C-alpha cells in the first residue's frame, strides 16, 4: 500500500485545521505540535521537496519546464512508499503542458476535497493575504489565478495554478477521476467527529472514539488561536495578524458588500447551488 493522500482545497477552506485534526487522530489523540504538523502533511508544492526528489535546481527552470516535471517528482516521493503519506494541496487538478496529470492515479492512495462557502473564503483570504475584499473576490473569479507567483524572487513554493473557485472545485471533483471524498467545511464545523471518521475510513486509518474525541478537543479554534498567540505559527502569512480566527461560517454577511456578494453568486452560482450554498 503506497501513494499520496491528497488533502486538497481552495485556499482558506479548512485545510490546515483538518490536517491538524488528522495529525492528532493518526497519533492516537496526540497534542498538536505545530512544527510536526508541517512535516506530517507536507505541501506538495514545496520547492525543496521537488528539488531533492529530482536532484535539480528548480530556480533555474521556467515555469513550464518545472510543471512538466512535477509528475516525476510525485512518482519519486509517493510511488515507492510503503505507507501512504498525507499531502497538502492548493493546486487545481491540472495537466502538464504535454498532457500528463500532475496528480496521477498511479501514485494516489486517496483524495479528500474540502469545500467552503466562497463568500466566507473571500473574507478569510482577504484577511490572510492583507488584500481588500474587492481584490480577494476578483482573484476568486479569475480563471488564470495562481499562487506562488513571487515577483520579488524565488519563493519556497513553486507556482500553483488554482483557477477560479469554481474551476478548482470542478477540476478535482469532476475531472480528476480520483473519486475524492468531498467534505464541506460547514459540515465539519457541525459534526467534526463524523467528518474525521469519514476521512479516516477513506484513508484506511483506525478511528477509535477516544482518539477522535481528543483530536476534536485539541482543534477547537479557541485552543488553536491561543496556541498561536503563545508559540507563533510558521504558516501565518507575513502580513496577516494571525492565522486562526473564529473559524465560523456565515461571517460574509457582516463583511461583504451587496456588490461583492452578487459577483460571487453570479460567477459561482452553479457550484454553490450544487453544494447547498444557494
């Protein structure tokens, strides 16, 4: 048994929160260690991972050249493994310039797709990257949107093409052929134990009641926010005041203007209706 466990989502859809809960669950209800969580569910787009796997210097390559080699890096990292590895993903499910799937079934053990109301995503993304709400909404509606396009130099992550919010969801759920388990962020808020058990079942992990209960207890947003205040958190964006806010759903009603709300619902109405957001 080998391959990657793709824990994939559009940014600010609960990926880090879920990863922490899965970390605790997989370790029998262990305390959350912020440093170890980063190693437990490593970002698939980490530049040093790809460089080490392929013995290359990706900083010397064009975007297209590097993108073409990502399936080869994944094959090295996840193909020969004796135990599946959890991997954090924000890329859309895409193909290389020559047509190869970057996230190939050949080195996939399981796929979990986290989806969140895009109106709440817009608010959270705005806070995280210190953008205006208008810019955040425009990014989520951009079919060419991408992460990691650092104009100031070579970043720690390679470029990740996300497309729009709907593009991203559609690519993984309808186009990947990987049969992802789709978990709504809002459903996880309402029943985190049930969501964790569903994910564990898909992955093939045990989920004892005591470990599930402890994982839930340790990942209450108040607990994580307090831990971040004490210890800091390396995944917090440089301009963000904090990583963990309230984690609540529906905050868009207090923040988004009618114009911003209307644009999101116009651009993403079909996908929103499909998952119960309209």
